[in-house]
C-alpha cells in the first residue's frame, strides 16, 4: 500500500501528469484505463480538524481524500483504504469530509475500496456520467454512505454500507436529481444497507432501477421525496428494525408512475410506530403508482398500506404473508 494524505485530480491533462508521476498502469483509454490502486490514507483527528478549519476560511464545502473532477479519461479506483477518526471539533465547521468525491467526471469505476471512520459521506458523486460504484465497504459515515446527484448512465452495486456508534447517521444511499439520459438509466442493485435511519432516500429523481437491495434500517427503508417519478423498485428485501416508522414512505410533491414489484417486506411481529408498511403522506397529489406482487406482513391496517393510498392513488395488487 502507498500512503498519501490526500489526492486531487482536476482535468484530463492533470490526470495524465499525475498518472506518469505515480506510475499508474494504463493510458486512460476505454481499453486500457488508468488504475489507481493500493492507496492508504489514515488521517488523525488533528489533521482532519486542521484541514477543515483552513478550508472553511476559503468557502470550500468538502474535504475529499480522493478528488477527481472535470475529467473524462477512463480510470479505476480500487483496493484503497481510507480512514479518519471521530473528531468532535469538526462540528464547528461547515466542511463535509468525504472519502472519494467525483465531480463532473465520466468513465470512472470505484470498486473494492474500504472507507471507514467519521466521514460525512463515504462516496460523493455530482454531475457525473458512466460511473460504476461497485463492491465497496463503507462504515460509519455521518450523513450518507453513498451520495449521488445529477448521475446518469451509472451503476451502484454490491456495496455494503453500515453504521457505527459515533453520532447521527442519515442515509445508506442518497439519490438526488438523477435520471436517465439518452435512454440509459441508473441501476442501484444488490447493495446491503444496515441500520441507518433511512436506507435508500430518493429526491427529485426519475427512471432509475432500484433492484434486489437488502435494507435493514431503524426508521424508513425507502423514502421518496419531491417529484420522484417513473422509478422501478423490484426484488428488494426490506427488513424492519424494532419500532420502525414506515418501510416505504412517500412524501412531498407529485410522485407518479413508480412501480413496486416483487419486493419482500419482513417485520417478524415487530411493533411499528405507525403500524403501516407503506405510507402516502398527501393523497391528493400522488397518483398512478403501481404495486404488484409485493409480500407484506399483516398489520392493524390490513395489509399494511396506509388508507389514504386506497382512495385515489394507485393500483395495488399485493400479497400478504
């Protein structure tokens, strides 16, 4: 493993220069991508707090350990280990500490990395195309394990995202403003998300495929918010922790034509605060979502669908256990 403190790549020319400097394999083409591998970054609390304090004075918003932006060369980031400790003084700054950040980048594969410690975000991607985030272990993030915004034609798969005991945790995977592009869609599949307040949080996103994920979470397993439309949720295993709120929760603004198909929901007799599996917060503006062949446990509300959904919202053809 090669130890460095942090790494930033900005633009294709800079990428080529840094690749030559470090002797990375590949040439940045589709057939022979650059391979960034075996990097180890272990920052202590003094380094993290010192760096975030400096960045806050320059109006920076994130401090990523690996940062790639404004590039379209083909590259793979694999086998890296990124770790930072709990740093209570960091709450005094507005800087988000990130393991791997991609900004306005294309053609990047992030696979088989371990990101652990008091990161705000494990992997943070904004305005990117053709990104593959695969088979990473992300442990202990403060806000979201994986955050994506403006993502197109990409795959997030086989990642294991778990909590730790150092304070607040929000989302396993957060998807924002992400949709299909030129008929190429995002696939979020086969991820394991353990014990976050929200497993998969989707905001203002359309035409994504959320397939065969396993979520075991404290409050909400899938949350849809702010005009999330035309997404497909299929084959997901959603497991309720004790005193969960809602397994699938739909809130805010218009949500149309989302399809929930062949999902399996498990409570094993756990008491749920709201006693409902799917809750539709405002029935008047949520139309034409479809639920087919999902397996719901029985609750005090019948098959566990909030009664506001039955009146005007949607077709549902679901089975109980």
